[in-house]
């Protein structure tokens, strides 16, 4: 007889499903991936800053138009800054709002951002491909889902990202695959 699920899990877990491990991503800023996007963000930021500076100089002393005209470059500056560095801070924020749970049947990735909560549950069986990416911190991927992007459909990996005890959790996942958990 297994112990009852902890508070908050009773309506999520199936009867008899047991929690084996819970954790969260290691907090921190990670400057990884998307070097091309950062380079484009640098160019976008530099161009929009130059445009604002030039518009400010050209419009000096021309009244309301001179004061407002440079502001048209501000949204482009903000987008460029996001592509350059802001996306890394946003990713760190998302990791800070993420929680992982592994049971004897599936893995859960829960996220709560800006008042919205999401829970992704992935069944783990013998056919589930597992990929351990050693860090530190480690990540374990077990599913890819297709998502739409401006450039078309892209595969996003789903898994337990940036965890401290990746080897132990990977071993638990292998046990779940074998039905030994």
C-alpha cells in the first residue's frame, strides 16, 4: 500500500501512483544557445540607438514633432535589447518558476508564470527515449514536441532541465522504464 499523495497532488496522480523524486532547476543566468540571435540583437540594438540619436539631433528645437519623432525608435531598441540580453533573464525567470516531479509512471514539469500555470505530464515507458546531458547542472530530456515559430515548426525538447542530481534521476527514470520503480 503506497502513502497518500502530498497535498495538491491528489487530483493529479492516478490511484496508486507514487512520487519518486521532486526538484527544481538550479537557479541562475545561463548564456547559452542562440548566438546568431544575440548577434542580430546587437545589430538591431545598435541601429535603433543610432536612429534615436540621429532623430534627436535632427529634431532638436522643432516642437512636438521634434520631441516625439525619436520615440518611434524606442520599441525597436527594446526588441533589440531583448534579443541581445533580455531573453537570458527571461529564461532564468522561467526556470525559477518551474518545478519537476517524477513518479513511478510519468514525469511532470510544472510552471507558474505571470498568474498562468502549466503542467506537462509525460508517460515514461520502455519506448521513451531518454537523453542525459551532463552539466553541471544536468538535464534529462524524454520528449520532443512540435511548436510553431515565425520560421516554421520547430521541435522543442521537454525534460527535467538544470537539475543537481541528474545521474540519480536518470537512474530512477531507467527504473521506471523497466517497471522496477
